[in-house]
C-alpha cells in the first residue's frame, strides 16, 4: 500500500520538475545529468509497476491453481 502511494507521488512531483529543467538546460553536461535522473525515475517506476503486476499475476495463478485442485478433489469423491 505504501508503495502505491510512493508511485502516485513520484511522477506528479519529480517528472514536471525534471522535464522543465531539461527543456531549459543549455549546458550539455547538466543536461546529461538530468537525463540520468529521468532514466532513474523511469526505472524506479517500472520496477515498482513490475513488482505490482507480478504480485497480481502470482495471486491469480495461485487462485486458479487452488480452484483446479478443489475441482479435482470434488471429482474424485
């Protein structure tokens, strides 16, 4: 749950700031640094979303597996 709040707050606060700085930056080295920050932000969001998706997928797969076992046990009785 806390991770969801972090994701929700991460993009609206950091992304506009980084985007604005990158659009107005004239120094190539500073721009490269900003691009690294943007890349790190996107990577963190991607990893959090992936973990959330994987957790949901595993829960669905486990639920389907339990349902299949229950059906098989019912058929054997």
